């Protein structure tokens, strides 16, 4: 077997240039595929992670039917048992209670619609790091009587830290909701929409404003491993029963999901093209390597070499051609991906703006999922094996007499 | 006793529109130690005959018996093994594995026969020396002349300790000097070691030096002369 391998190896270098060109084409295709996919998958993970940790969380629990029209009437009671039920599920890293609704915000002659979010300031800071968005003034303390206002909204209302604004709204079951609130701080988000309309206050204050003591519109949940999302959602559905609706980020942010799917489809088409190039590169070379050696094969069989040995020889030749490029490609791709995993590319211009719309930080950290490297290897091995079908059939049907006469 | 016995051998190629009777009723016996040339015009059936004697091609009718084995009754797997153990082949060209050195080529046959590494390396060197090219043992075929390549081919054919050596136009690609040298070497092997050679040729100088000359025309033996000494 060793000699067969030796012959196969040397055969590859009989036509150095051809072998190098084939290997190089596999190499570049694999490198491109690896880097491209790593970047793509990394950017999706990043988009999702950023998007969910900016506001929604990976999962939210609402009263059944809330999401449909997001009414303040569709609230549920924040009992210890609900929270315990959720926290008893393994792999849940945080749970943040919120009461959200809309209100008119006014100061002097200026009035504007706004989204009021009542939350637990401490949990919110851990979850969305809202405290880091405070550019002027201070972050909320728990049970704070003041509010935080989005920067554009504050500009519109002509207010600054220390001023107060009045909020009007309709509260729980139609009661009038109104109150005057001192501005503790100004919030600045990458997303301009949020700057124009967001008001944060403490959960207790929001419950008071909307006349909904101890009620919530949502519990926003973060999980440790995004790969377990579906499992967690179905577990929570089972535990909480159908009084509640359990939604994942894909349902809550369908645009983000669609964006990712559309982009991913493009990536897969690119990959398919690369793979086809690899396949035909290997196939073409291996075809030539079989056809041009008819006389040699004929003599080898004539003098007493069994066909299986020739098949083994061609198998080694095919596999080496395929794997050489893959291995070198992976070796070259690995440090590139590793580098960009830890030093993400910072985007600017339109791409960055588009990402900011989704509350996504405009950076691309590359994915270092080992499964991904493995998959690439498996795909190329499969293609190499497919290319091997040619020499296999060629040798099985090979006729010594015809081979010699040609 | 004859080591090769060809009985009423026929080969008809009928893949083409007009069937070709390439070999048309040949009877032939070859004794151990003979040095036999098969001659005849182009297309007379020499290659077809040798291929059937070597078990590479199946006869349409008749049989080839080698040391009591009716070789065409063998299953194809056994046939390959039979060739490996009993017949040495030398062809006109492309005899050697181009990526192996002369020595590796000779040793490879013995590796197929499962001879130990030590023995096959030793014997390969010995054979290369005997065929007069011991100094080129580590050359690849591409770096050898046509004559040198054919010497390696003969060494390779001898390596398996075959019953006989079958050579289809072994000198066709050689100049007259190389032809004469190769023939000298083969004759010496034949004389010293009783190696049986059966080969086809067009070359009158080769024919002149053969012990036995079998002439074929239109797939039939037209004359069979053994030189008296
Ligand atoms: N595989 C084949 N299919 C069809 N016809 C064949 C085949 N092999 C040989 N023939 C025909 O059989 C006849 C004998 O051919 P063969 O090769 O045995 O002749 P030859 O004596 O060796 O000729 P040359 O001196 O040119 O080598 C020729 O007419 C040839 O065309
Ligand atoms: Mg011929």
C-alpha cells in the first residue's frame, strides 16, 4: 500500500503545473468560502445579539394577545410565581420586567407622542446597559420619580436635565393618566427613531402613572446560549400555559429575521458557486490524469497488478488533490478568521447606518464556530469523492487490450 | 515437455461491421529454453496471438495450456495472479512506471508477489546488473534511453521468476545498435539461465538471430523453422 501511495504522490507531481493550479483553485475557493461565511455568520450573530440586548431580549413573555395591539389593557400581574417559573428554567441569564405604553409628552408649548417604558432600573442596566446611553445627567435609581428622555425628543421639547415634562395618556381600563416628571438624564441611542420618542421611568412610577399597580406588559428574557432558543421557547410555553404568549426575537423583529435570511440566501448561492468551481476543477484534472495514462494502466494490469490497486492509486491521487487545497485553505483561513473574531471590522457609511436602524453596532466580528470549518471540509471531501466516480468507473470498465491499442 | 501449448486457437473481432479473423487456427508448442521469434506482415495476428498466450485476451475458440493450466478457464482474478507468477511481459513501449526508478520498477513486481523487502531490493539490483544497467538503478525511465528502458523492462520481466518471457516487438522503438545490444543480452540470458523467450518482431536482424522462427500470415502459421546447430 505504501508503494501505491508513493506512486500516487509522485504521479501528482508529474505535471506540477496542473496539480498546482488545481490545488490553488481549491485553496482559494476554500479560503474565500471560509472567510466569507465566517464573516457572514459572525455578522448575523452580532446583529441578533446586539438587537436583542438592545431592547427585546431573545424571548419575551406577555399576556396572551398583547403583541397584536400592544394595549395597556393587556397586562398581567407580576407575581413571584411567574418569575420563579421562568428562572427555574436552566440557561436563562436575566429577566427584566417592563410596563410600556404611549403618552403625550409636553413642555411649555411643545407636545409630542412618546413611548414610555417603565422598567426596573437595575435590571435594565444589566440587561440593555441603558445606563451607558445616558449622555447628560444621571441614570435612574430604583423607584426613581424622575425620567430619562431621548436626546431628539428633549431637543424638540426644549428641555434639559433638571427641567420637568408632563405626560398624558390613557391608563389601565381607560382611566386618565397624567403626571409631571423631572428629567434626570438624556439618552442617546445609535438609532435615531429611539432618540425621537423614548422615555424611560422606573417600573413603580409607570405602574402608578398608568394606574396598573403590580402589572406588566412584558418580561424580557436573555439566555446564555442563543443556539438553545427554540428549546427555551417551547419549555417556557409549556411551563407558563396559554394565558401567556412566549415570543422569540424572530417573531418580535421579523424584519431583522428577513434581512438575515435574504443575506444568507445570497451567501449560500455564492458558496454553491464556489463549490461547483472546486468540483469541476478537481474533476477536470482527475479526468485528464486518467485518460492520458491508458497505456500505462494497460501495462500495469498486464504485468499482474490488480485493478483494485490501480483504483486505490487513483483514489489517493484524487483525495490528495482535493484535500491539499482544503487543508492549506483552512490553515490560511483560520488565523484570518481568528484575527477578525477578536478585532471586528468596523463599518462606516451606509452599511453602518443600515445596521444602526436595527440597533446593531456597526461591527463585524467573524464567527469561529468549529462546526463551520468541519462542514467546509466535509463538503469538499464529498465533492472529491464525487469526482472520484470518474476514475472509478473508468478503471472498472478499463479493457487492457483496448488500452494498449490506443 | 512443452511449457506453452496452443491448440487450434481462433480469435475473431466482430465489434466492427466486417468481422476480422485475427487468429485463424493456430497450433504451437514451445519448449523450455527456446528462443522463438514470431514474424509476419503487419496485421497478420502476432500481437493477438501473444496477447492470448499471455492471458490478456480471450480466444474465440481453442485453448492455451501453460504447464498443464488451461489459462482461459481461470477466473479473471486468478488470471491476473497467474500472469504475475508465471509470465514476464515486455512491450514495445510504456513498459515502466514512469514515477518509479529502474530499481523500484523491478522491485515493484516482486512486491506484488509479496517478496520481502530485503530480498526484492537485492534481487532487483542483481537483475539490473545482469541486464547491464546496474549503474542506472536510481534513474527514472524518462532519464534512460530507449534501449536502457527495455533492459529495465527485461529485468522487470525476469524479476517474478516467470516460466517464460513474452515480448511484443521489444526492439521496434530502438536503433540498430540498441537492438543488437538488447538481443545479445536476451540471448545470453537464454543461454546461461535457460530463460524461455517468445517474441514478435519485424526486424530482419532480430529474425536472423532467433533459434526458432514461426511465420504467421493471415492468422495462420505459414512456416515454423528451427535453426540447426
Ligand atoms: N481489438 C481489436 N478489434 C478489432 N480488430 C482488431 C483488434 N485487434 C486486432 N485487430 C485486427 O486483427 C488483425 C491482427 O492484428 P494484430 O495486431 O494481431 O496484428 P500484428 O501482426 O500484431 O500486426 P503489427 O505487425 O502491425 O503489430 C488486424 O487486422 C487488426 O486490425
Ligand atoms: Mg503487433
